[in-house]
């Protein structure tokens, strides 16, 4: 978990990821959650995924940037293949097509940050 993060946002993101069917037992669940929280707290990080988001998560988890990127990608892929597509469509509306390939890490994180921003307006 990212230090000094808003606990309410962490809980909210955790619940959203559970709702869409991201398996909580995989490491990527927590990396995705942390990435969403980091970008939610500072949207400019979205333009610096490698050195702004992945680097912070890698440092926190004593791993490297490539491992963080790959683990997040795998978590999104698993969710896309085996998650709750009904909830995914409800959450993302017409911004995604479940029949197509999964969104990129950046797209997935951005969509969830947008969802949170709209919800908190």
C-alpha cells in the first residue's frame, strides 16, 4: 500500500476492483490499486507511467519497474478474460468493448481514475 494515501480512496478502489472481478489473491491486484491511487492523487503521473507510477510501486515493493508493469498487465488481462464483464461494462460504459483486446495499463488506470473523479464531483 502506498504510504500517506487516502484510506477512503484505497477502500473504494479495492471495492471497485473486487466488483469487476480482479482476483484479490494476485500481486497485480495491489499494484493496480496503488497505481490508481497514485494517479488519482496526482493526475500528471498518468503521463509518467514508468518513472512516476511504476517506479513508486517498485520502490515500495522492493522490485523493478518492468516487474510492476508486467504484473499490472497480467492482472488486467486476467480480469478481462475471467472478470465480471457485466460490471466492467456498467463501470466503463461505452468506453470499452469486451469483445476486443483488453485496455492498456494506462487506459485501464485512466478509466478508473475518471470514474472516481466523476463520482466525487
